[in-house]
C-alpha cells in the first residue's frame, strides 16, 4: 500500500469513525518543514554534564517547552512540531523522543517524590526514584536516526516520506472504533497497551519500544497529568506503527463499520459528543 493509498483510505477510516481531525505522523529528518513549531535553543545539556554537577536547572527551565504542547499548537495550525538535541525544551521529552541518552538523574526525582531539603517536591507520579529509574531503563528509546524528531499531519507526508507511527487524538467513542479495528485486524486480545509514561512517552517512546521488540502494538496514552493542559477535554492519544496501520486500513471492508451492527449507535454518540463540544459540522 503506497502512502497515497494510506492517505485515501485514512479519509474513509475517518468517515467511519466520525472524525474531522486527521491523525498525525511522526518521523525523523535532518531538515524541518516550513513554519514548524518547537523549543528555542537551550543551554548545552547531557547526562555527563549533570554527573559533573555542571547543569543549572534554572537556566534549563528558562527555555522549557513541552512536546505535547508543541504538538497541540501544530494541531491547531495544521503544521509540524519538532524537537532536537539543541532545541530540546524538556529534559524528559528529549529522552522520550530518542534525541538524547542516557536519561537525566533529575527526572528520577522530579517524576517521583522530589529531593528532600530542596524546593523540588516532585510530581509524585511514581512512588520513589527507584521506580522511575526502572521505568526509564525499560522504555530506553533507540538513538534518533536524524537531527529532528518531527510530528505533522499525515497528509503532509509527501514525496516518498513515510511516518514511523500514526497518532490519533480522540475521545472514548472514537477510541472504541480504533481499539476494535486494531483487535479485528490482529486477532490479538492484547493488541492495545497503555503503560505508564509522560504524554510523549506513550505517543512515541513506548511505540518505539514495542517496535524494537518485534511486537505490533497500538499504544493508548494521554494520562499524564502534566500533558492534559495541551489536549482537548476527555481526549486521549492512540499511536499505531505504520505497518499495523496499513493492515488496519486493508481490513476496513470486512470490519464492523460495514455491517448493520452496534457501530451505528456509537456514531450517534460521536455526533452528540461533537455537538456538546461545539465541533459539529
């Protein structure tokens, strides 16, 4: 299936799902699309500098810029978002997006319960530094194959470009369709997973992890409290590797969307949801 066929069949899929917003794709490249949004250049950072006590977190946070928030802005502008080793924005995001390894020790405390005797009380998303350390060591994104990690609308993948993953932003009724189509395509009752992680972890790092394991998994995300401000109310992310996504599209003709079953009732709820959020046509 060519990329043009993917785009054509995606339009059909979106019609079935009752979605108006197209999914995003993510890939790595050495040049940026025009008008891409991303972080400003920050002070030099590395785990080596951190271990030497040469990182000034106050300076680093002056250019803080969340991956999910840049993607949110790109969604509104129908443009691209990016992150790089120099334009990193977030020391967690730069790790989860494969741009810099190893992970910073600061994250172990920041995501956990903080550092005693300092103003860093921690997000308290995990119970201690050891649990965060295990999470970081497990997800362990592979090194980036190019200078930039780029998120952009699927229709903007042209001239032979292909995304590694396809990312949907959807509410529960639409997610019902995405989930069920994944199960119908794979026959795998464990085809959708949702491990702990930041917004960008589940949008990219965990999908990379399963891909490296040779497993076809869709990843449900968006449960990170810090990322919710850059997502619509009730919205989650659903990331699918391109290979699996092609199979999902190919399976559409035989799927529940084309029989007289429960999906027609779900479509009514999707329409009510769109009306409630002022998104109806």
